[in-house]
């Protein structure tokens, strides 16, 4: 499969690496829930991209906005503001109708939940076929792909079994088959192994790797499991509704400070971890400077800003904090009058 395409423009040929073109792009997503007069901001401006064949996992504590975010990117919940773009759909899905979203999702995303959601009165094969018909896949393609998926996912011998006769791992494989019947570009999941024991979960994770590598399907899932997180190519850490940082697969969920790379979001915000602030007595103000191309933040407290011997005053013209006794701003030269004092 080619990894680049060539576009002719006049006498020039432009080569584009298709692996670098996002299949999913999220821009400044905000979600506010209202209960009576009380508003809860679940997401506060989240932005990220998923590349072709990438395994991107979302982690974070309870209440960080993970489940809300995955529901939004899957087109099941509308955000309060922001944009979500799916590959091959030249329209922000947050501005699309429900009918447009459902139609586009058939070929774009396979959504998998912690609960298998199989219909108990149908066999494994019948569940897969029904999912294909709901997605309006052509009948001959459903037949071919169902046979392929039953063998690929290792449940061929369970095709005539119903849900109540299957093990947890077998139910999960059958559920995955129903999401893959449309040959989606990406699999999106919310704790897909959360209901499985450790050994079975490991087998399902091996299956996700196989789906990713052999079928070329990207994977974006929410997890709080160390076992799951170590299988990612890239990990986004959510905290209080924003992306606090990124991690590689070499992650320890109990020691996130060791692997965290802080991320500046589209609103130019940088979230400083609470553990770091606690070590320096939780300052609320910082000075910022650049030293040898490094950004340096220094805690500022009122005790070192203001003292009796050197009153600090703010210049109304340029905003400079003047800490000398001069009546003139050392930055712009403007007169600092008596009522400019803090």
C-alpha cells in the first residue's frame, strides 16, 4: 500500500505523505452539562489529531472528561462548541445532522463498548450480519466479510452460538466483529476490556494489535488500565477537561510525572501538574523569561513583589511593574503618578 500520493501542479509535482494526514481531528472541544441552574464544564477546549494506523489512548482520573470526549468524537454526543472532522467527510460533524453523522460513521468508525451489546436471541453470525444490514452494506459483501471476520477473530467455531453460551472473551470478539463489518478507518472504544479478567484482556489487546497492523485500522480508546495503556503508540492525559500532557507506551499510571510531556493547546495554555505546584507551595503567579531558548517560570509571591522599602507600582502606559522609587517607568519612561500605585 503506497504511503504517499503525487499531485501535479503545473510543472511541479507535490508529494504528500498520506500517513501524515489526520483521519480524525478535534479542535477546541468544549462540553457543558446543565442541571437546573448548575453548569458543569466537562471539557474545556480539547484539541488533538489521530493519524492513519495510529493507536492513540486517552487516560485520566474519573471526572476528567474521557467518556464525554470519546462520545463526541464518535458522533454520539454534540459538544457545546468546537469542531470534529472525520476523514473523507468535508464537513464538521458537530454541524452535521444526525442522519449525515450516522451515514458517515458506517464507513468511518467502529464503536465498541465495555458491554458487548450483542442481541441475545441471535447467533454470533446473525449479530454480525444484522450489523452489516443496519449499516447498509451490500449483501454479497456482508457474506464475504462475515466469513473473513469469524476466521480472522478466531470465533469461526462459535458462529452458531448465542451470547449466553460464550465466554467473556468470545463475546468481546463477536462484538468487535460487528464493528468491523463495514471495514472502518478507526475503532473507537470506551474501556473495551474493562469487564474482562487480566488474561482474557491480554488476548483481546493482542487482537487489537492484529487489527491495527494487518487491517490498517487506527484505534482510539479510553482506558484507566496500566495493562491497556502500555499498548499505545501515543497517550493523551486528560485532567479537569483539558489535555494536560502526552506519554509514550513507556508509562506508569501511578508515576505519570516520570513520562509526561506537557502540551500547549490551541488556546496557548500549558497545564502545570498539581504535584509540581505542591512542591513549591502552590504559587498562583509566575514571572516568565527565556534563557538559552528555554522558557523559565519563576514563582512570584506578594512578599517578594512588594515590601516597605521598595514600593511596587504599575505603569498605566505599558503595564511595567516598577519596583524602584523613581517617578518614571524604567521600561517606557512614562510618569508614574501617585494614584498608579498598587
